[in-house]
C-alpha cells in the first residue's frame, strides 16, 4: 500500500511539473534592442493569442531567434534582421493589422 501511495505521489508531482512547464509561454513582452534604428517592443503575449507558436518558433524549440539566425548568413538560414522583417511584416500585411513601416516597430 505504501508503494502505491508513493507511486501516486510521484505521478501527481510529475503531472503538476509538466503542466507548469506547458503553461509557461515565455515573457509577456520582449525588448529587441539589437537594431541600430531603435528598440522594438514585441508584445509576445498578445501574439500568442493570434497565432500558433510554430509560426515563429518553426524549429520546434523555443530558443531565441538569433541563436539560429545570427548576424552571419550561412546560405541556409536568413540573417536575424531579414528573418524578423520577413516574418513580422509579411504577417502584418496578410492580417492587415500591425505596423509595416520602420518607425512602427523601431522606436529611438
């Protein structure tokens, strides 16, 4: 009986931990300050309600974009700037919502 209780406690603990991890969807706001033209405030939480995670996190992981899309293009993956501009601007144009001009995102 004790083994069963211990097993149930372990299962409950693991289920609780997995639920907490699944609910952690990253920061609500992300400040992208690498651009020379100004800081970009990305409303991460708002975008999560508008699209699926895989739209941006297309590799299946949740690393920062510049971990793959570094400053140097390798011919296979676009540079960070190009990847962000294409992803963000294309989506904003398609949805007919959100900024598509430089100063709409880049704030000095």
